C-alpha cells in the first residue's frame, strides 16, 4: 500500500518539476507541498481512542484563542487609535464649565 503512495508522489513530483538534488533548496514551495502530502496521505489509520478529557482540552484551546484574539485586538486597537490621534490630532475637549448648570457660573 505504501508503495502505491510512493509511486503517486513520485509521479506528482515529476509533474511539478521537483528536483531532488543537493543543489536545490531544502524547503522550496514544491518540496514543502510534497512533504505535506506525504505526511497527510501516506499514513495508516490511527485507531486512536479519544477520552472525554480531550473534548474539554479542545474547548479550552478554543476559549484561549478567543481570549488571546480579543487581547491582541485591544492592544492593536489602542495602537491604531494613538497613531491616528497623533496623525490627525485628538478631538477638541468639550468645555462644560461655560454651561449655566455649573455652580461656578452662578
């Protein structure tokens, strides 16, 4: 079964012009694509057991990524806000002391 995968992958390598010499770059685009194909398609079935703790771990990863994304968005929003305030000027402050409702105006 692995021999048929090797034949397919070698045929794909020849079709896409992947060179297998020492002078070519190790991780060129085609070589990297070929490596990913080998890893994904040349493996056998795992027959693995996923216990209930695995689902909890996946939920924690997703929650952690969401929280990290929100924190990164807040940091970059602050940086963008400071950049545009410096570039275009901050908005003029509102002067509430001139209104008739303040005790100093009486």
